[in-house]
């Protein structure tokens, strides 16, 4: 006659009885024992013996397996290293990542599928730049962090990078994955990168406080947003004055016509058509009606008009 197993009281169960009570096949129970999910003792005849608590333990294993949890996560729950809630949350987070990757892949396939025969090869070539949304986001993030040559508080740098390198949409459209791929292509443009790095090093020599400059530019952009929303074209405004003042302050200058002309040359790389394209693509990816980059471009156009109010023809005379 068998006695209780070492893990609890009551009459010990043989593997066949445990299988009958739980509906779990004997071979699966053996597997769980070998993997350390279930504990058992051995009878004098070498047969596995289980405590009565193994019934409920095995039932919990079945429920968690039905939710897709792996044996390591289940073992963590059974040993108390994790609660059921923690294990389920971790599994859900991992599933979110998988679903996001599948959604990105589906959008890429649709982007190629919807392209005309003449442009399909070019579309395929473009999408190789962003075939994985998370990896593509990492490339953009690294790009903008490299541009931050001057020291910045981490929270300020993180906020700027988050604005300049948008997260891939969880369920992107084909247009959004194409836009993201174009962002990667621009970030890999060597001549653009060279110009931006050169400007960053020049700023580090000329600017006393990069963080103060970013703060001032951010305030100017927020002031410009309602003007853009109202359909107002570039021109004189309090937003432009704040933008120029932010630059003048960190350079030890005053807002004068001469300084505005000089500032226009300092921000030349920001006015590059490729940067216009970049911020337009950021808007397409983020689906924001007025991305901060768009407001910044509006301020740059306003600065150009303030310096050359009658356009290029005036400057040529």
C-alpha cells in the first residue's frame, strides 16, 4: 500500500490515476516531471508517485499552457518567482511585439502588391531599408543621437529623439511603411549626415547652452502651431521672434536684421529640401496633423521671408 509523497499529505497518486483525474496523457506528465514542472517521488518499485496537490498543480499548468505560456514561465509561477498576473502580462507583451511585427510585414507586402508593375522593383528595393519596423526605429534613433554632439540632459535628448524618430505604427498602412523606409534612406544619406554633423560641431563652438536653445525652439514651435492650423503662411509673428530670440540668447547676440541674416546661414542644413522631405515623412508616419518638424520648417520659411521680404530677386539686385 502506498503512502503520502514527500510534497504533501493524503494518499499518493500513481501516474495513471493522475492522468485519469486531470485528462493529461501519461507521456505528457512524464515530460513535465523531466522538465521540473511537476514533482514526484519513487515507490520502492521505481514508479512515480504524486501528492494529491499535483492535481491542482497540473490543472494550472494546463490553463497556462492553453494561454500559450512556455514551460519556463509556468515554472516561475509554480515556484513563486512570478505571480500568474506577472507571467500573463509578460506573455501578452511578447505577443504584442509579435503581432506588431506581423502587421508591419503585412503592410510591406501590401505596399509591394499595390505598386504598379513599373515601380514594383523600386518599391521592393526601398522596403529593404525598413523590412523590420523595430530595427528601423533603432536606426533612426541612433542617427539622431549621433547628431547630438553637444552635451544635453538625457530627458531633453530623449524627448527630442522621440519627436524626430517616431515609433513605427502598431498597425501601419502600406503608405506608412513606405514613408518609414524613406526616412531610413534619408538618415543614410552621407552628404546630408556630413552637413548635419558639421553644423552640430559648429553649434557646439558657438552656442553656450544647447538645452536652452532646444527649449526656446520648442516654445517657438508651439506658438507657431495655431498659426499653421489657421492656414497662415510664413511671415512675421511672435513665434518667429521667439525663435530668433532663442538663437540670439545662446550666442550672446541681439535680434537685429544682421543677426537674422547670419542665423539664416547657420540653419541652412535645416532648410535643405531633404529635411523638408524628412519632416513631411515624419508627419505621414505619426499621422499627426501638425508635427513639430512642420512648425520648425514654417519658422525657417518665416525667417527667410524676414531676411529677404521681396524674395530672391531682391537679393540679386
